[in-house]
C-alpha cells in the first residue's frame, strides 16, 4: 500500500507472474504515483521523474527485517530505472537490458 510517498510491501516468498515484467515497467512509466495500484515501479518512476524533470536529487530508503526482500526490491528499482534511461535514449521498450544494467544488478 502507499502511505503518502512511502511504499509498504510484503514479501510473498513466491513469484507472482507478470508482476515485474516489461509490460509492468511500461505501464508504470506512463503514470504518476497514485494513479495505479501501489508498486515498486511507481515509486521508482516518481524518483525518475523528480530526478530528470525537476532536477531534484533522489534517495530511496529500502528497509526491513532479514529475508524481507530488500535486495530483490533494490534489483527491481534498478531494473526500472535502467529501463527508463534506455527509453529516454530512444531504445525500444523491448530492449531494456544493457551492459550497465547487468553490471549494476550483479553488484
């Protein structure tokens, strides 16, 4: 759920089909925070918009207990931001993976 600009999420401990797909990235990149159901991509999109549209520095705090999904959430946030940066460079939505993205996600 969204709590203002804060996203509270629960680790389902199992994959949910389509939840973090390229289609989900494309959907959330087209909407502002609060227009669609709460999602980590909505939070990432808000950061991206603030960074590039308003030139405001951004920070995302991901917190939780051990096993809560912090690392996975970080990977998803970086996946979205990488996809957005590729889209802004004119790359098709289907071509989101780059060497930079792979290096970041591996770190």
